[in-house]
C-alpha cells in the first residue's frame, strides 16, 4: 500500500524501535473526553467498546448524533492541552525504554491538530518524534521500519490498528494496552500474536524481554 504521510522528520538509530499510539496509550483520552463532554452537558457511558452511541445528553438522555460527535471530537482535539494528561507511568517507562530503543509516536488524530499535541507532549517531557496520520497504521510502520534486522514493537488500544501492523510487519511485537479501565473491560480479546498489557509497567517489562531475545 502506498503511504503518503510524510515522516521525513523521523530519524532512527541502529537499535530497536517502539512505535506507540497516543490516545489511551501515552495520553489519557476517554477520561478527559468524558470530562470535556460533561462540561457541555453530555456524558460518555461505558456500555460497550465504542464512543458514538454511548454519548448521551445530561439534559434529556438523548444520544448524540454523528455530526455533533464529529464536531465535539474536533473541538476536544483543538483544546486537548487543557484536558489530556499522560497515562499512568507512561513518562518514566518511555524514558527508560529510550535508553536502548527509539520511540516514535503514531497517532491517528487529524494532522491539523498536530502542533497542539506536539506542544502538550513536549511540555510533559515526551519529546519523542510523532507522526499524525489518518492512513492505516500497518503500512506506515512497515515504511518506517523498512525491514531492518532490528526488533520492532507496536503498542495500541485498537485491535484494528494492531492487526494492520501484524499484516504489514509480521515480525513486529504487538502489545494491546488501554489506559481507561471502564472501557478496557469491553475491548475485544487479543487475537493472534497480540499480547495484552495491563499498563506501562507490564508493557515495559514485555518490551525489555522481547528486545533481549526472550
Ligand atoms: Mg488509541
């Protein structure tokens, strides 16, 4: 698959690569998005593994329609620095991993919100390279890794993204991880070689072991 996303700013060294999703992995998303919705008289109910359909009006209980959902999500991303914060143990674990591996963030957020996300990550000391793209993640990771004879790992909360990477980079070590415990219980069970981690401490250990060849 042709990749049009430009990531010429990403420089890799000759060492393992960890490609990491942002929302629900590096930064909390569902909890701050719920806070944001409540400030607009809506709530996000953990009833199933989806957003749309689970957002209801606090005034009359009606479900938010798809157009309003898109504009609320866009407004949230535009003001994400006021709401989002790092997932528990993300900062310490990523810095420890970065001693022996390159870290690259790959976020499916619309690229127009890239500058505000970059500023937020820099502010909390997560100054690792970031790619914002709405293209499928698998072909991007494949192009980035370029079949180097070095370990590569990918972390995401959405199975579709993990499977896209599995298909395009078969040797990639795949970790499924989600910060929000209320929604995590509804996540589809990991399939194939995908390993699930309860949080950053466990993910860090799994990655270390994988990079050591175990
Ligand atoms: Mg995510």
